C-alpha cells in the first residue's frame, strides 16, 4: 500500500535528482553527468519498479564518518513507519564499500540483502545518487530501492545508459577492434553476461571476467568466475560446464561445494544454454558480511572441476600427474574400463590412482598386496583395509579371523572386481575396521606394524592367534610378538598351569608389561658387547616387578613371572641371526638351562633346545654335554616334550653301554591337516625336520681346528658346547642324509658324522640292527626256558606293522613265528591259526613293499576266522576261530576291546615295537603313565599272559609294569637293554667317521675311499654290536642267578643312587 501511495512521489524524487545533477558539472565529468541523467530517465521510463526512497547525509561525529538517514525522507517501504532507519559507521564497512560511498562517482548500484515482498520475490536493487558540496565532496545520497523490470533484463546493454558506457570502456581497454572477430566475440560475451553482474561489477572486474570467458570459448572444460559483493553479502559465481556433462545432479553437487566453501545456507541459480558447447550456471551465494575469510577462488574452482570431471577423465588427469604422460597412457589403457560402476560410486579417480599403484605391485611372486589406511574424512577411530589380489577374491572366513586377532572389528566389506582384456581380472576387497581396544594411536604409528603382521599371518609365516593383539595394543612388531608366542608354546610343553588363550588374555590386558618382557629379552640377547648387560637386565626386571604391583589378578601375575623366569633360564637364542639372503630365520631357537626352570617335570636334562616355528615345534633334551640320541617325528602336538622326556630318560639308561649320555629330540609338524597325499605329508615332514636341525645347529658351538667358534649373533650364557650328535628315530629313519647335508652346509666340525645312519652310514633298517639286538634278548629268554626259536614254532602278539624298522625286521628273524595278532594305529591284524612258512613269506613281501600297512596283507593267506580290521570301525564281528583262540565270549567286539584282548592273550611272545605305552602296573593310573593316546587300550601287568616280552620299541611298558610282570614269572629285561643295538651301532659309526674324517682331512684317504671302507665294515660292526647285546643279556642272567647272595650289595648301591639323586 505504501509503495502504491508513494509511487508518484518516488518518481518525483528521481526527477529532482536529474535536475540536481546539472549543478555538479564543476567537479564531475560532464559525460558521466549526462550518462547518469540518461540512466535515471531510463529507469523512470518504466524500467524500474520503485519500492522505496530515502535520503542520507554523511556527517562527522566523534572523529567517525557516519552515514545518517534523514528524518521524514523515507517513502514506500522505506517509510519510517515501515522501516526503522539507523545510522551506519562508514569506517566499519569494507574498504570496497567505503570507496564506493565516498568516491566522486555520481551513481552507484548494487544488490541489497533484503528480499522484496512486493511485485516479485527477489533481492531488491539499490541505486544511489550522490550529493556533493561546493568543493566536490560527497555529503550524502538519495537511495532508491526497487526491482529492475523484465524489460530491463532483456534489453541489449547498448540501449541502456550507463551500461553502454561501461561496455564501451571495457572494449577499449581490451584493445580488441569492434569490427574484428575477436571484438565481436568479446562484445557478445559482455552483452550476454548476467545483467546484475554487468550493472554491479566494476569495469576491471568485468574485463577480467569477459576475457576469461573469451579465452575459454569452445574449450570443453569447467571454469568459474567469481565476484564478491562490496558489502560481502553475496558472491556471484559464473560457472561454465561442458553441455554433455551438465545435469541436475552435477548442478546440485556444485551447489554443495559452493555452500561448503563459502559457509552459505542460501544459494540461488539460473542456467543458460546457447549454441555454445558450454552451459552456464549463475550462482548467487549469500554470505555472512561479518565473515572476513579470504576465499581462495582458484581452490574452489578446482573443487568444481573435480566433481565436474567424468570419472575416466579424472583418472587420466591423476595418472598423468602421478606417473607422467607415457606411463599414464599405458595405465589408462589398462584400467579405465576395468573398474566397476560400484567402484566409481564409492571412490574418486585420485583414489583409483593409489589403488593402481598397489595393483601394479601384484605378481606371481607377490600375489597379495594390502593397504591399511585412515580416510581423511573419517573419525580418528575408523580404519580401512584394502586387499588386492589377482584372479580371485579373498574369502571372508580367511580374512576376518586375522583382522579380529589383530584387535580390529570388521564393520563392513565391499568387493570390487576389475576386469581386464584377455579374461584377466583382479579383486579389491575394501574393509571398514574399528579398533576394539582402549589404546589410542595414529595411523602413522601402526600402519607398518599392521600391514606386515597381516601379510605374515596370511602367508603362514605367523600363527593366527590372540598374541597378535599385541601388535597394536603394545606397539610390537610381529617378530617381537613371536618371542612371547614361542615362550608360551614352551610353557605348554612343560605343563604350565595356564592355557595359551589365558596367557594371551593376560598379556593383552597388560600390554605395557608385555612390551617390558620383550625389552628384557632384547636386553639379554641383542648381539654386541654391552658391558652393563647384566645390570640392565636386573633393572628391567625391577621395572617389570614394579609394574606388577598394579596387576591385581593373581593368575596374570604368575604368567608374567613365568616369562621372567624362563627368559632368565634362556642361555642362547638364534633370534637375531639372519640367513644367506639377509632375512631373519623363520624359526626361533632357544637354549635353556633346564635346572634353572622352576617346577620343570623330572628328570631334568642338563640342557634343552626348544625350536618354535609356525609350521612346527620341536625340542632336544640332553643329559650331558656329550650326549646322543635320535630325533623323532612325533604326532603328540599337545605334549611332545613329555614323550621326548620319557624317551630321553630311557636313552640315558640305554646309553650306559656307550660313552655319550642320553639325548632325545622330537618335532611335530603343525600343518599336516591341509595335506592329502602321503607324498605331501612326507615333504612337509622333511622340511620341518630340516628346519629343526638348523634350529639346533644355529646355537651350537663349532670347532675350527682345536679352537671353539661361537655361533654368529648369539649371546652365550653357558660354557663351550660343541658336541651335538643326532640319530634316526621313529618317522625319521631315512632323514639322516638331510641332517648331514645341513651339517656340511653349516661347516659343522662333525661333517656327516653329525647324524648316523645316512646314505654314507649304517642304515639301521637295512641292517635290522635294532631288531636283531632285541632278538638276542628274546633268544636268551627262550634259551633259559630250553626253547630254540630257530627250530620250534612259537606264538606271537605284535605291536606295530611290517613297514616299521624294528617290528618288520624282528618278525623276519625266525621262520617259526606264528603271528596270531598285531595292531598299529590304523588296523588290527588277526590270524588265529597261522601257517608259519606262508605267513613268513607274506610278512617279507609287506616289509619290502613301500609304505605298506596291514591293509596290504593278502587276506586269502590268513587262516579261517581271521582278518584285517579298521580301528575306526564301530564294532568287529567275532568269528568262532577268534573266540577259541582268544577266549572271547561275545559275538561282536569294539576295536579297542579287541586290542586289549590281544594284549591279554596267552602266547609265547609279546613283541613290542610300536609307539606308546600299552602296559602299566596295577597300582598306576593312566595319568601316571602320561600317554593319553593309548589310555583306551592299555592293560595292567597282572593281565599280561605272554611268557616273554621283547621290547624292540621304547616305553612299551612302564618300569613298574615290568617289575610286576617279572614278579609273576614273566621274562623281560627292559627297553634300553633290548633295543640298545641301534644306539651302539650309531655310536660306533660316529666314532669311526670322526676318526676317518681326520684321515681324509690330512689327505691320506679320499672321501670315496672312506665310504667304501665304512661299507666293508658293516657286518663287522653289526657283529660287534650283537656281541655286546649277547654279552649284556648273559651278564644280566648271571647277575640274576647271584642276586640272592648279592642282595646287600645291590641294596647299598640303590641307596647310593638315591642319595646322589641319580
């Protein structure tokens, strides 16, 4: 209403100003005066909708320049009743605004920050006509507020006063000829610029903008030309986009960029299409005048370019930026069509270039690449893991356990298949991860730790267990974590109270102490001469014990103290040794002073070496500094040290017949479950055996002449220890050559005397020496019963199979053997009434058949009612012949019960040549025996009814079982007596080789001649060994005959042994 009522008055005010301008010709260019008057006449001629008019005066007040509204001058929407005018301090305005108000230019025009509620919804336009005093100074202005009419926007600028002058000035400054092509193009650009920009912008701003558009012309690229309002109330952004790329989605994306860049919550736009290949979007971005941020238009333009590029163009751009033109073209040709649409949606071309770098690292030798990172736009606790792989994607069930045991939780996973030409492909698996612990760290602190640990676990070089949490929680690398894991594995073998999972939990709850434990190990064993090493270790232990005061859980305290004690008991390690390629060994060897380990199961070895690797674990126990014994392929993963300890104890006694003390070693391959064929299993077993041998030799002293040489990079806390000899045992009968090859590889002083029984030594199985020695004991027993087993048939129950050295050779030592039953870990063999000659020939055939089992026995040669039965069967049908032969009542029987029946059978000989303990004393529990595998089939000695027991194998009976059996009339010696021939033969071989190797070294004998001499001596050595067995058993018989008379002497001897702890 006010606008309508005051409309004539407002037009009158404009005409007054036109007349007033004639008075300013003394200090304003007359041409500008005429152009201003013409412009005012133009707007008055229905080209401007007048909404309000008010006069302002410029006054000085308190040394400040004030723009003061004049009372009672407001018209229309600027009436005092509708708009409360307020004075403004010109000094507080922007420099551009101050210059605009105080400059001697008669006319100023710009947009206000007020939206019109009259005529149409748009921000109103401001036209100011200045007033001057007689000195040409600005003393005030008449301010007109309104809206240009649509006709004003559609009229060519050359017909609009003031604008035509501005365009002409710009054209002159451009130095383009009006009539030239360039001049015509530039003029068209100016005439088609947004009218508000043409009105409000300065000539310099318009020239820069027009020339920018001119140089852009038909180039298909994104450009932005921005101009800031003098009052900083808005920014005008003129954005050019290739037409084929323009769409609503892109326009909205650009709008979002501008809103974020200028901190604006209100943007208007208009879009213009012409015959040009470029579309034009004019954004008016409203801004906060109080915000004095200096905007970087180039940076904002670059953001618009980023979102405006096609994905492929962006890829090409960043490839060139990263690799240069030539390599970029090659990578672009390979990858620009390879990435799927889902990848385009989630990742920018710049990210794709980073991924290409990782994809290019893939090869047959490097089939997996990983990138652990933290996106810049994620919170500090969010992490991402990308896994790159050729041809196939990773399996979640393989990846997630690794991630979780590294202390991360997988929130999401996205797979991306990249397809190349020629049916080639690659996969990127992108995981979003979250750390589940309480420790805070940066990506830079853990990136390398995580990536390396993940890769090591993936490729099987590190076990995937809870210890890996310490990589992030304690900031330990994978090798440092392996130290803690290796000791925990050893804890299990020495019957430490707590499980591995509990140990992992204890350390993960106290990661700072876990790190201290590793530091203690490092201080104790880092190579180099450190004079204060012992003091540093003591101080470190004090630090750990101090930290333990804050540990409230008693179990955790015990676990941490166990680590301290075991590290202190460690006297050598190969942890810091490297191989020929300069890489750290893939296994860890630790030598212990066994007597320094609290609560270690007895008997205590003098030394032991524990070897840990992800693929296997092994231990070597030695009763003395000069000791020898075999290395066993054990299948007792849970308690192989218990098995080896029992064997070492027996070996100690057995080695009483030779100079060296007893020793025993064993290893357990841990990754056989994934293998299917015998060949694969054997190959893995050989590899583990070889690594086990290397682990032993790594920390063993050597001789160079008469000088003892310490192993490289090994800190030793014990005396010189160069004597290490091994031999074959269960599962390693053919492995001695591998051991001797490694001995020669290490330059070990024993050469191929290191492991007896190799191809250039005495093959115990081929010689049958262990069985033949045990057979001397069997013959002695039967001789004392006046039975000649070389001429008389006799019944036998056997433990083992014909593929075994001792069992197979033993069952071929007499053609009068009637093997009525036998068993191994797979099968049960029953022959109720065998023909000795027929069965002998069939056993000989099986013995010569590679990797034979009882299943290979020709069942047509088994007597009626017999057969070969699987131990996994639910039950076995009992034939009448079996019932009669073994006094069985039931019609069917479980396999384990049938084995117990065989062990209780009334036969002449029990030939024990298998693995395990099958007979205990009546007053012993299965727990006392320590052989859980055979608990289900073990019998008591009181149930054993065979007349004779021959112990070709070790530990077939407990010592108390032997005593109980012998006290009831059974004939038995003990395993270390019966099977001592193998030990004796190996000892002779080693000593002969040591002697002859010295002759070879002196040049008096060639290596070939030495081997020929060894072979020539085979039967002579065997005769010497068997003579020892014969004399040995005879001496026992003679001592037994005199035992009553020598009872007091024996009693005093036993007491002395007890007193000295032997």
